[in-house]
C-alpha cells in the first residue's frame, strides 16, 4: 500500500479575496529551473492553501553555499519591470497580513518604485493610524524624494525575480537543500531579498552571501545599502505591530 505524502495546510478563515491565490502564483513564478526549490501549491481555496510538508534539518555550510548560488539563478530569471506581480496575477498582493502594491505598468527605475510602492503607502497608513506625526513624515519624505531623483539607482541592475518576504522564517532547511515558502513575489532589486535575509538573523548568512556574490557579483557598496532595503519590511511591521518599530525606521531614513 502506497502511503500518501504528508501535506501542510495553511488556513485563514478571514482571508481577503486573492490572499492564497496570489501566494500560489508567486510560488509558481519562483519555481525557476536550477533556482532555489520552492514548495509547490497543491490545492488553493479562498481560505486555505495545501502544500507538501517539509521535513527540516539543521543548517549546514554546504547547504548555505548552494542556497546562495541557487538564489542568484532565481533572481536572474528576471522580471518585466519593478513592481510587476507574478505571472498569472494582475492586481495587488499581500505581505504578511497587509496589502503589497504591485504596478501594472512598466516602472523603469528602482528608486521611484521603492519610494512610491514600498514606502509611501505604509507611511500613509501609519500616519492615518496616528503612529507617525508630521515631523516623522518629513524625515521619510526627504528620503523618498532622493529615491525618486535616482540617488540610489544603478543602471547596471535589471529587475530581479524576488521572493519579496525573504526573512529567515521563510527559508526552510531540508535534507536536499533549502526550500522557499510564503512569498510576496514581485519584480524588484536583488539586494532587497539579500537584505531581508538578515533582518531578524539567519544561520550561515555570510556563507549564503559569499556564494551568491561569487555566482553573480554584487554592485560596489551593496553592504552600505542593506539598511535602505530593510526599510520597507520595517514599515510593514510598523503598520502591523505599532510604534515599537518607529525608532529603527527613523534611524534608517535619517542615515540615507
């Protein structure tokens, strides 16, 4: 008798429309040949998604090296423009429990995308909730203006195929290597995924980054931009969890 494979089911009875469907679209889009393995969606409903169960093992240096190399392949599969949603999806997505804006028209510069679709929407929400005041907004708006003006754009970088929520909890170490789960997939800057890996700490991070850089060398000064790329997830946490994340987000905005 054949034993059916074990599965994992995510439930959310109050899921907004498309919550699991866009996640499934992102998983399929990230399933790049020779890229990082991605857990496949087996069944998707309005309130749940079923995937194979992943058996975890302790992280190893060899697995970290492979993950770095394969992540470069995933990123290099590319995206049509900054902010583009995954194939098969044509509206906004989600990151955690809140909306993630997508762009349905071409955006050619990362700075304008980051300012207008990754910073300002969450700043507006936090301000409306009373978490930010006018003086706080001025600090963030100064940075948004610099981003729109191209202060951190690199013409040599093309839009990458991003996981979009690549904190360590979405990196699953298995016997056959790392598998990715729970994406907020979109077209973006590859440094964003790399910055997110270390936001809350990650085992073997330096080996992952070194292997990635060997596979697809990073632009000069990339470590100086890590905090800038972490500002978006900090703002999403500010919206979801409140003012405890404000000092760290403000420090980033002041720095850049």
